[in-house]
């Protein structure tokens, strides 16, 4: 049984966007309903989703905890693959709950100052990327990325705003967990090479939609929620 650190962070006060061009800071939590250290982290994501419009918080439920007597219904191998890619890029271990901020910083939640510093550092470093739009119509999603500098993967995310789950097994047996911004669908739908790009893709599972434009080394160039 792995010994996994506890995520606990102090949430900064909501910060308004500086300009219309300023994108949200992307905060990704790698979590599992079978991990006893994860509920405090899930609670933090709930608070971020409800109270801080300057961030795009996403809960990625990994599948490597499913060997216990509980299968996280929101887990996916895509979440595990994304976390492992971050671990390789950031030189970190693979653990839950791990928080990755803007694809460039990771923090253990028990180190409150490190988590706050990661979010604040990322927020200060946000620059104007290429203009992006995201819209859904029926079963399809359209994405437009305008011209700019660099190259990046166009990632489409479907997520549910909130779920409450009674846990019947694993380390959290008997607990009821409140979770927010749970990623249900995640895929690369295009490759941006600095020129204008239009993408049409099937709508992923999830109540809400977001897109992320991210370089191969993890730097996030743009992020957008669907209206």
C-alpha cells in the first residue's frame, strides 16, 4: 500500500481577470475516491471552483487506485497517463493527491506555502496567448485558435460541475465525498502550429466544456471555458 501525502491548501481570495485577454490559471488535481488522503484535496477543488474565477480547476481521477475494493466511477486511464507525463516532465513522483498548476509547477498540498506560491507564480506569469473561442452545438464542438507564436496541442475537456458519492469500499469506506469539476472526457483534437486553426470535434462526456492549448513541455498558452 503506497503512503500518499495529504493535500491541504489555503485558498487565495478571488482575483478578477486583469484584462479580457487574461486566461485562467489551469489547476489540475490528480485524485481518487479510493485514496484516504484525497478528500481534503477534493474539498479544496470544490472551494476553488465555487469562489475563484481566476483559475480553471479540474479534477482528474486516476485509475491506479482501483485495485482496492472500490472502483472510482470517474477514474480513467487518460487521467493516469496525463499525470505520468507531468511526472516525467517535472521530475516528480506519481502520487495522489498531486496538484499541477499551469503545467509547470507541482505541489504537495500539505506544504501550504508551496501550493500558494505555485498558483501565485503561475498567475503572475500569465501572458496573452493566441485568441481562442470554444462553442458547442448539439453533439459537436467547434474551436478556433488564432495566429500567434509557438506550437501546441489543442485539448478538449468535458467535466461535471459537482457530484456527491457514497463510498462503499477502499480507504474511504463509509464516507460521502463532495467533488467538483470532475473530468469525464479528455482528448487531443488538434495541433496548432502558429497559424489560425479551426477544429470540429465530437462533444465529450461532461456537463461543461473547456479547451486548453498546451505545448509539448507542458506550458499552457491558452485556456477557455465554453459559455
